[in-house]
């Protein structure tokens, strides 16, 4: 495998959304997630000399972010009271929740599963977007994820509408194949 | 007669609700006779559903600019 090199100038454009999604699904707070991503970029710059070039840039950044997320939880846990187990007993109702067993999530319910599945789906789609050529990826994200209008995207990318549709069409075709192999068959 | 390449692009436009009436009629007629495009249209629609399910969150452009500036000042 060829040696990878770091290009910090392109980090924000290429990876910030990916890292942000990763962070936000783990800390459930956009502000904290934003800070974590920023810290990740700083830490990446600082330790750029330690980058051996074995992994792809994104993998390397994600591994830094992973540490940041763990550190974040460590910090809020040490700040809080030392007791780790907090049982909130619901005294408002007469019968429901009197027994701890009744507070456990319903094992038959599929709602929680679909929530987790959706998070993973988001990451899977981002990974597929990462494989697209730059221009296609940008056009697709702006149009689909950011929901901009056609004119706005055209202005941003400096192309005409029929060009934009061809680009988006190509992006979608690749994405369909990519998701087919990565998401539905694993 | 509309060829498949054009129809596929119209199909993509439909996913964003930006096809015109004439385009919609053209694609309807074409889908009746073309099996390949029918499959494509189904897959395309599915991709839209997946994207909706994923609840993407993106950083606002302003925040990205700020991050770039912060990174630049460190360099």
C-alpha cells in the first residue's frame, strides 16, 4: 500500500461532516460534538509528525476523535458525584415502575434498534460519499443533505443546472451500488 | 422516443421534486415499456428513503469557516 500523507488544509472540507456525525451520535449534543471535532483537528496537527502513513487520513482522524469522546465522558464523570449507579424511581404512578424490572427497556420493541441502525446507516452513507470524486460528493451533499436549491448549488459550484443534474445522477448511481454492497449485504 | 440516459436523469430530478410536468409524463410512458429504468427508478427512490432515514447532521458552513481559521492560525 502506498504511504499516506497528511493534508491538513483539506481536513475541514473533507472530513468535518463525517467526524461530526460520528461525534454527535456518541455525545448527543451538537455543541460538544463541534468542540470535539475542532479538538481532533488541533490534536491531529500537533501530532502530525507521529503519523506513520500506514492508515488513511480519515481513519487516523477517527481514531483521535474516539479518544476525545472517551476523554469527554471521563471528564463529565469525574465532575459529577462519584456514584455511578443512579436509579431514578418513578413515584408518580401507582403501580408502573415500582419494580426495577419494569423500568428495563422492552425487549420486543424494535424502536431502539431502528435508532441505532439509522446512526450506522448515516455513517455507511458517509463512507460511500467519501469514495466519490470530489465534485460529485460536494454536489450530492449540498443538494441532498444540506437541502439547498438547485440555483444555490449551481452558484456554489459554478456550473449550469443540466450539468448539476448529470453530476448528481452519477453520484447517486455510485452511491446505490456502494450501499448495496456495504449496507444490505453485510 | 426518450432514451434511457435522459430518463435516468429525470428520475433523479424527481427524487428532489424538481421535474417538470412534461418530464413526468415522459418518464411515466417510458417506465411502462422499459424494465431497466423501472428497476433504476425503484433503487433511486430507495436511496432517497435511506438518506431521509439516516438523519444526517452537518456542520453549518459558518462553523466550518471558523474551524479553518482556527486551524490556519495554528499552522
